[in-house]
C-alpha cells in the first residue's frame, strides 16, 4: 500500500499550486459530506453557501472514475477535481478553482445575476468576485491538473485521460424555470405568437407610436399559468423580469447600446423587486416595452452613421481583447484606411484613441466593482504593461489610477 501523504506535505503542495495558479483549493469528504478550505482566495464568492451546497450535491451524485476531471456548475466558473486513491491522500477529492475560460463581460455578469437571482445588495461583491477570477484556457487548466496530481501521488496522467463535464443536473432546475417563465410570459402576450413577434419587431425598430397603439389594444390578460405556484406576487415578479430581459435583448438587436440596455434593465428589475405587493404586471410590461422602444428610437437618431455605430458596439463588446483597426475593419467589412478616415471624420478622434478611452472607462468600473490591482486591471484590458496603462489613464483622466481610487472609491 502506498504511503499516505502527510497533512503538512499536502498543505505545502496546495500552497505551491495556489501560488502559481492563483486559485483556491478545497477538500471534499464524500463519505461525511463535509467541505473545507485548504488554501483560501482573497475574494470569496458572495454566493458561497449556495455554491457549496450545489458542489457537494454534484460531487456526491457523480462517479469520478478518472483521476482528473474539469467540472463546472454554470459554464462560467471551472474547477479541477482531483481524485487520488484514498490510501495516498487523506481527502478523497481536492478541488482547485475556480477560473474562467472566457473574459468576464458585463453580459456574462448580468446573465449570472439573473440565473442565480442575486440580491441587489450582493451585486457589487459578485462583480468584483467574477472579475477577480484568473483566465486560463482548457489546455493550461489541464496542465495544472497534471502537475497537481503528480505532486500528490507521483503518478503521471495524460491529457487525453482528463475528463470534461460541462453540463450538470444542478443547472436543470434554474434552466427549466427560465424556460417556463418564458413560456408563461408568452401566454400573457398572445395565443398564436402574433403579439410577441410584433412587439419584438416594434422595439427593435424603435417605433414608439406604433407600439403605444398596439399596447393600448392589448386586453387585460388574466388566467395565465404560474411559475411560483404558492406565491402569486413572486410569480408576477418573475414573469415581469423575464419580459424586461426579452425587451432588453430586442432593443440591443435594434441597435441600443448594451450599456444603456443593461442599466435600464437593472432599474426596472429593482423597481419590480422593491414592490412588496407587486400586482401591476400588465401596466409594468407596457411601460418597459415603451421605454425600450423609445431608447431605440433615440439611438437611431444618433449623429453617427450605422458603420461608426457598429464600430462602437464592436469595441464595447471586445474591450478585454487586443483590438486593432484591421480587426475592426474586417468585422464591419470595410478597408482599414477608409474606416479610419470615416471614423475620424464623424467622431473627431481616431479609432485607437476611442479604444483607449473606452478601456479607461471600463477600468473605472473594475475599480468600483473589484479589488483587482492596477497591474491586474492592466492585464485584463490588454494594455502593453502597467506603465502604459498608468500613462494612458493619466492622460485621459488627468490623475493616476491610484489617485482616482483614493478620490472616488476609498473616500
């Protein structure tokens, strides 16, 4: 029988892995159903209790028949699940993570909040937590798994032997509830899809007058199905929130800037949630649909051309990537020379300068919503290095990032 690794050796290995991977490490005892932190993270998930419950249930239900498994409960946070022989280590399962495979965008954060029904008071902490997660690709995470396993039991594991599980029953309830909410919402609006299709089209086109006429003719619909069977108020709120989400997406499809759409969505959802006796579903969704249509209409009156607007949207949606004028030109189907001249003509600035200004705006948001260092923010936003980020920030804002934090966040 192999010699069991001592507790101090286990902690030493875990500390080394945490140092290089920047991820916390946990141990799970499947027999006892217990969970403990071996090496903690600087920023804890504000939904830690819910995550712990889901992870324990998931690990208990799954039969990990390979030593290394990459697991995720939501397709956002990814973990390495290390299962060594019980005779070699004290804890049956070690969990390294989470990390992310893709950049955390505002859209990802928004969807995460909706799916997990995050309370308003936890939203800022959640943004900070998600933005703090290290970014790796599958290959890098797998290599971490190989190294971790070898340090523990001195045995090699081939990359081809690492299992990936990315769809879980723990997500099923929330996905079904969302789908049911969508279906019930459709029951409010139509019997043959005509209202939904027309409303979506009118919002996308920003045709406020036509939408107002249509909504005035919509009957006071009653007798729909339920989502929260034992809570009528919760049911009405769930349906209204789904309508807000769908209207927001229709507006973005119509050209509304995603930042405006999400901000407006947050405002409506907050109003819905703060009403303890919510019973104004029809009036609320009419207000929501009209407001989004109005915003799209105003966006279409934007002083810039459709091409420049597409450039702005592409830049906004890819702030965490390395952006070049050639990449943007290829995306909009124009030559880089023509696009650069057109953009400068309409906006008064170069595309490169606009990119830098948008990245600095995003940096300010990250400072508000996370505890990331200046260096980490610089890396996330793909600046050359920290010095370059500080120089650009000071040129645009007139002060350094550190001074900005002191004046606007830590005061």
